[in-house]
């Protein structure tokens, strides 16, 4: 069994930046900068925060002399998801999962990512010989089924929460997906 | 033997199970919430699956997601650790029904032990000493009053579905019974979803003694000695030791015999702990069976040389116990300190960024922890961040080693219970082994005076 895909959120090492902005305070001022709440002293840290945001990083660690600062940007906060796979009886072949989770990763401004609300196996079509629910470039409507995530013999149909267009399919059919894993990149701007 | 095990937990116990698997040549799958993406247990495992948002009800206790994680990774067995799904009979049952081995007791074992009033009844029927109390759950206030009169005051009201010290009320006189009964019932209902309460004699200054047992599929049972967990704060254990300084050889044999008898009475499987109260006159009474691996299991490992997690895995795989009662040798003495991310005086949780973490080391020192420098203590879960365990040839050496190790331990950035542990280990009464469950409260009261 291959290693399940991990969400492409950068891990500790991946998000680290070694470049030192010239505005970084030297060791002598470290306490002042970290503890003093006056806007003037905190300016360099504010710049680091801007740097973090500008480069779409989740984590930034900078070290200079004895001074080290570590910033983290949580993109977490997702809406609660109603996974209807709560029961384990492998009876109903298809269950609708009310909402696919939507988050806004920074690298795709204006677009939304539809992530998996449950752990399971991703399928692009209702059966092996059927056509996929959607292809890249297809228009899509709110409430439309985009894929299936099979969990414990239960086929959970994942519906879109927005109108728009499928920009990219991010998961591979028949492969396992974890909670929060991006499945589709969607352009929510209404297309004519 | 299993080829791949999913560890349905986080923190030190997840890492503990992963390490045992690594030594047994078993592949591991870690699960984690979005709050634990960077945690050590996730990196230590061969595979990892995110099972939900930070709230444990939606991630670590999310049965469909945890089982799906086992399914997509092809794990054959699940180790639940302690807490979360470890004593969830429904979860164990679902595992059994879909062919994933639950590493722990049977779902029937968990269901029976989870109903404390019933478990007590079963053990009493076997003729074993239980705390004097109501025969089963109390139906109403007059039931409670009658039972309390028969047992004699003070009494303690406990939730049948309770545990971890929650849902308990001490009643000193008759006119307090009605109100305490209502409050205990309401608390039991809101905390555990079941309003059943029962009543037991309340002992002042007892010791909490528990016995570690193992039982294989063939019904062979082995007792691995006792642990003294009398250092508690509001029923939360803080320091444990084995052997107990209050238990002599004759008493040890007797408690061990009763523990094994209780385990056989309920057809128990895998690792479990039988809890007793020991009064000042060396009388002991059965309280309950903990149907899981316990936080304080390492001290038993230190004095017996038996890896309890590996034994759990072997038993779950259907292997017979490789040793008999006469093979068990208790060697030396062991202590455990539970280091919590808490304010040491008020015990309020203290999550945050650990700026510097340097565990102690050296001969006879063991640290079970998933903590690292620059790691976050997240506010969503248990505040236990490290278990410091020492082993020595005797109690004095294990104690001196603990004092030394506590001084070496550096955790910066958050408040921990380390200073309190240093205080406990330098207390004269504690050093003499003269403690009861009210020791800590007294120590803290003296401090504020």
C-alpha cells in the first residue's frame, strides 16, 4: 500500500525561510521587540508577517545571532462538516454528503478548493465504467455531485457548495484521501 | 502477527505504541487532527492520515473516519491507547464486525466494566471484597438514603458510567443525601449521558492501589504486581509508584489473587487494571476494572521487564502469554511523575509554545513524551505532556534518581507541574511512604499558609 497523500500544506521544514530581511532587529533588541507592544518596536515583526502572507507560507522562522522568531499562519478554520457516514451498515449504496468543505488557500486567489469532508477512497465516477461526474473546465452548480468518497463500504457523494467552473481535479480516482485533502480547485466566478 | 497497525491516539501514548510496533517489525499508521499535523507521532509512523478538525469528537473520536483510515491504509488492527475510543464498547464492536482487530479487551468486557455499578455487583457475587455500598444503581432519593444508612456515613455517590474522578459527590450526613443525589444524577447525565448513580462507603485517607493483569485468549491470566497511585488531586493521579510501600508480601499475594479472580469472573481479555482502595487497617476493597492500557503502565514495565504494549499486541494477535505467574519477578522500585502543561498551583491548563525542551537522561531514567523544542501544546486535548519514570534497585535509589531527573528537566515557554513534583519528592512524609489520597491537598494547603 502506498503512502496516503498528505495535504500539500507545507510542513515545518518546507515553510522555513532562511533569508534575512534587513529590517530584522539585532540580538540587543530582542526582548524589547518581542515584549513591547508599542507599534514602533513591533514594526519589523509586522514586516515578517507581511512577508509570510505575501509568499503564501504557513510558517516562517528567521534566526539572526541569538534572536529567533517563528511565525505561523493557520489556514485551518474550516466550517463544520456533516458527514452522513456515521453508521457502519453497508446497506445504502449512495449517501449524500451535504457539503464539501471549502477553504481558500492563498496560492489561488479568487478560487476555492473543495476538500474531502471525510476519510476514504476517492472516485470520480459513480461506477468503474461510467463517465466521470465532472471534467476539468466543466461548469458546475451548487448541489451538483462532483465525486464519491467511499468510506466503510458507503458511497458518499460529495456535492458542490458553489456555482462555478472546475479548474483542476486535485485527487486521483481510486486513491485514498484524508480529511481536508483538496479534491477540486474551483473558479466560483459565474461563467456565461 | 499483524503487518500493519493503526494507532488511534496522539501524543506520548501514540508514540509509545509506534515504538513497540517498530521493535516488533510492524508497520504503523498514525491518525491526527488538523491541530496535530506537525506532531512527533505523525512523523514517527510509516503512514499518516488526517481524520478531522482539532475537536476530538470530530477527529480522534470520529469512528467512521478512524475506521476509514484503517481501511484505506490496509491496517489489520487498531491500538486505541488510553482515552478517546479506548473504552468505547461500540467502537470495539464495530472493529470486530468489520474484521479489524481491536487491540484491547472484548466489546463485552468494555461494556461491563463501563457500567461500574454492574461490574461491582458481578465481583461481589463472586465473594470478593467490594466497598460496602448500594447493590446496584439507585432509583431515587429514598433509595439513596436507605443505602447510605445501611453503609454508614460518610458515603460517596458515583456515576455508573463515570471515570476519571468526574461525577462524584461525598455526603457526610443524612440531610445532605437528597441534594447530593440530584446533583450527582444531573452531573452524570450531562457528563456521561447516563444518569445512573450508585453509592459506596467513603473512606478518609485511603490509598489507591491497583493491580496490572494480562489475560490471553486461552484464559491464562498473569498478575504483574500493584501500583500505588495515592498522590492524586481531585482523583487525577499525579505520581505513581511500584511496589507500594504500604503493601507487604502477604498482602500483595492476597490482592493479586483477588484481582485475578475478578478478571476471571468477567472473562476479561488483554491488559487491564483492577483498582482497589486500601484502608488504614490493611483492608482492601475492589473498586473497578480499567479496560485499557493505563497512563502509569511504564512503572510496571520497569520492575517486571515486560513490555505491556507488545503483550497487548501479541494477545490481540491470538498468541498465548509467553510466561506464567511463577516467571514474574519484581525487581527494584519505580516512580512515575505526570508532567502536565498546567499551572502548578491552580492546575489550570497552560497551552502554548514550548520554546525549549530538554528531557533528563542517564541510568534508570525513562521519559515517555512526544514533546520537542518549538512544539505547540494545543488547547484541544489532555494536558499531559511527559511522563518521567525512574527505576532504582530500591525505593531510596528510585526516589533520589527522580529528584535528580526532575532537576535536570527543562521545559520553557509554558507552565508545567514540574515544580510541584520537586516539592512532592522533597516532602518528608512522602519520602517515608506515608501518604494517602489526601496527601496532595494537604501539601498544597500548607504551601498557601
